[in-house]
């Protein structure tokens, strides 16, 4: 159970970093600080990070549900 929570939490942190990096690239695109890059790849990173958050949040909910059911059985 703890492994699922640890993995999902780590996945959420990784998704947050991925999203922040992609958002930063998108914000800097075309400025003098950074030449225009591949906006399609950046958009794909944003969508991928969003999906990563959804999947890891679902893992957290499932682990919570399992823990609740286990407590109900033992009670």
C-alpha cells in the first residue's frame, strides 16, 4: 500500500516539474531569451503532464479506496 502512495506521489511531483518546464518553454518561445522552439512538442509535454497528474491521482484514489475497504473488513 505504501509503495502505491509513494509511487503516485513521486509521479505527481514529476508531472508538476514536467508541466512547469514545458510552460516555461512556451512562455519564453519567441522571446530574445530563447529562440522559437517546437511549440507542438511543448504542447504535447503539457498534455502529457496533465495526463500524468490524472493517472497518479487515480492511483492515489484507488490506494485510498483499498485502505478504506481493508479497514472496513477488519472492523
